[in-house]
C-alpha cells in the first residue's frame, strides 16, 4: 500500500490542530489573539527569512532550526522575506525581551526592540509550527502557522537554570545540548556550579592543579574532567548566541575539598586531604586566617571575571558547616570587595547574607520554608532575590518515591508542585518587586549524562520557565497540563528523554 510509506506528519494539518497551537504556547504569552477567519501561513520551499541589520544572528539561528526538517534553503536576507524579524517599531512596554508576532496568510512578522526580544519570538514561532519541525531529518510538512497575533514580554528579568558540573562532569557538548533545551522556554541565564568538594571544573592558569588534579574525579570515582578556558569561552559564546548569560559559581568557603586537595598550602595544617568522591556536604573549609587563601581567590576571581561577559560572579557560600560564623563573616568581608573590584556583581546562596553584602548582591533563596529572616532583612535593605526554594524548584528532587534518579531531602516534586507556587508572592517580606526571578537548579550527585539531565528537567523545566516568564493572571494548572502534554511530540523529535508524569495527559 503506497500510503504506508507516508509519515504521519503528512496528515493534513487540520484547522483545529493549527489553532490550538496558538493557545498552547509555553510559557504562556501575555496576550494571544487567534484570527479564526484568517488563513494560516504556510512556509514553502522557496521561502526566505528577512532579518533587519542587528538581527542577522537571530535569523541564522531560526534558519538553523528550520532547515533540517523542512529541507528548505531558507536564505537569511535583508530584503523581503516570508518570515520577517524586525527591530524597533514596538511599544515600550515590551521592554528588552518582549516581542510581537503577527501571522497571516501573507507571512509571519516578529518585531522587538532588541535581538533578545526577536529570539524570544522565534521560540514562540517554533511552537506555532508542527512538532515535526524539530526533527533533524527531512519531514513532509505542511509547515503551517495559525493566523493571529501574540504580544509578549516577561514577568521577571531573571529566568534561570543551574547545572552542577562538579559532582559529575558534563562535557562541553552535553552543556550545549542543555543550553539548546533551556532556550526553547525563554530561559535567559545558565548558572554553572563549577567547583565543589568532588571536582574543580574550570582551568585556572595561575593555579593549574585545580583542574588537572582537582578535576580528575567525580562522585562515584569516575574520571571527572574540566573545561579549558578556550572550551569555557566557547560555551559562553554558544549560550550568548541563544541569548543566555552564563553565571559561573565557585563555591566557598565550604564545598572546597577539590581545591584543598590540589594545593596543600591552602590548608590550615598544610596537609592536602585526599580527593573526595562521596556525596556528604559541609566538611571542608578554606583556611580563613591564611593570606594565601585571599591570593588564591584573587587569582581565581580575576581569571573567572575575564571569562565572564555577564554581570554576576556567584560565590556560593552555602553549607559552610566547617567554618565558624565569625570566620565566615570575616572571609566574605574580604572576598566580596574583591569580586566588586573586578567590576562584577555578586550572587550567592542566601546564606551569604550572614556577611551583609552590598545591596547590589543577589541572594539565591534555596530554603524549604516560606519564611526566612535573613532574606526579608536583605530585601528591606534593598537587595533583590532569585527564588530557588528547594522543595519547589530543585530539579534533582525525585518526582515520587519510585523515581530512579535524584534525591529526596527536600521532598518529592511532581509537576503540580513544581508549577504550584508564585515566586512573586512566596517568601514572607519578599514582594514581587524584590524578586529578580526564578532559577531551577539541577544538582548532579546522581546524574551522569544528558539522558539523566533530561529525565529530571523534563517536564519540570517548562513549569519554572512559565513561573518566570508568564503573567500570574495566566497561571492555571488545567491549562498548563494540557499545554505541557502538547510539548511531548516536540521533545520526542528532539530526542529528549522525559519523565512521563501520570499527572499529564500525554498523547499516545
Ligand atoms: C544548596 O543546595 N546547598 C545550595
């Protein structure tokens, strides 16, 4: 039978299917107006992508997404195009990351004030096309976009993911794969946890053993690894092309066994401990009263700042159980000005507030209760907060007791828990105006490869992305679970191995 060879993607793209794509976008846009009478746009083989001067990179990115599945040439041009990326010409309420998208039978126009806004619009456009558009091999189409108009901009400036590359090392390609995945949902920062007891993952030229020795293993005793500065710069550039800023973290003064093992002179007793491959926390500390500690950190932060176009360096500061509180404060009172003298703002786990950093410092709340005096007091002084409450936003927590990967110290986090909190109205004394945004951390004690990352991040990552981007007025669990289900065919095309949460009505 001839028809048997035709892939299911060749089935006619029915009107109701097309229209529903416009109302199924994640994160939910500010405003969606389907045009039920207008004809859909259909991308044809001779189509071109118009990109204004300054939007060329976004145009090339879009072409790079669309070419493999459509098989079309899709030249990017400054002349007329069927898909048009235009800079300027939009209302100021869209801000730097907002966009307008208009689709009709004549074409698709995305307008924004900046390339960041156009990039966000391009992510929406991907979801308006059939799921097969995400395939890496040529598919049949038809490549239709429902008619209508979307106006969209983010609720919070910071929408983040964190990847712990210290407990297990992830290769540059694995990091890039995750960058591609978080970009789908308009996440704009990736925090890399680059150093912990189990491994030091970034080359520091003035202290080379940090990487070559301190990076030589990982949890479970595997070979570990590290990024050379060239590899790291390449990751930063790859992320920037996807409008994602990397925030590098060197955790201190605890979580430092890999550094202490690499250089005996960093230890108070001058004796290097062995490398560590377990998963306990809180046993290591830099030596607060040794001058070399500050020379070491001066060198590390200087090299790290030179690799970091973003405005933040993350100084960790969590679980320093082997450092006394007076020492902790003394330590950060020396280190915080070092980071600021390099022209960087400081981010850190909210424990850092014990050292009363300046109001430009951004504490990241990772507690498990909706009340924290340190954070409320910092907000009263003027600090802005990133919200990562561990019992809501930690993607390394198991979904339920049967989840084969992950931990459970902060509880189980099924999709409804991940989605069911308001970052702008969660922590006492921290109003929405004090919330810079939301970040979903992924710690890697139990995670060894991209399959593991994806199983924990999907389907929860889109929930955090929606909490960070969408107006609270759109928050609706029933709507979200339906829209989430509609993402599954896209993940399948992208080879994302997601957790089939029983809460979500996945398509067969
Ligand atoms: C943390 O989970 N220790 C920040």
